[in-house]
């Protein structure tokens, strides 16, 4: 997990108003990361099942149950590393 990944997950969680459904463009507009960086990281987060499409055609993303678990601290980073080993 990188600072970009954490920022994206926290943006989707949005403690102030509740969970959001956002596009990469909207996420990047609210963070200090470029749109392409956000898009690239969303693809990786999706591969790890931390985010999921709300609407794939509109490129709308939302947190997954696994993403919520990671933010709560219920999913250790080591479990994400295990995903990488099984993907290859």
C-alpha cells in the first residue's frame, strides 16, 4: 500500500458525509494526485478487491467490503502481499 492508495480509499470512505461513489477525475480533483496516477492506483486496488465498480461504463468506483476492512485495520498488508504472489 502506498500513500496514494490510502488517500484514494479514505476519499471513497469520506468520514464527513459517508461513503462516496467517485470517478478518478473527481478523486484526483480532491487530492494532491494526478488523474492518471489515481486511475493507475484504482486499477491495482481493484485487482486486490479493495475497490469495485459502482458503474463500470461511467468509471464510478466505490469501496468494497475488503477495502472497508483494510481501512478499519482488519486486513493486514501481508494479506495484500499474498494476493500478489498468487496473481503471478
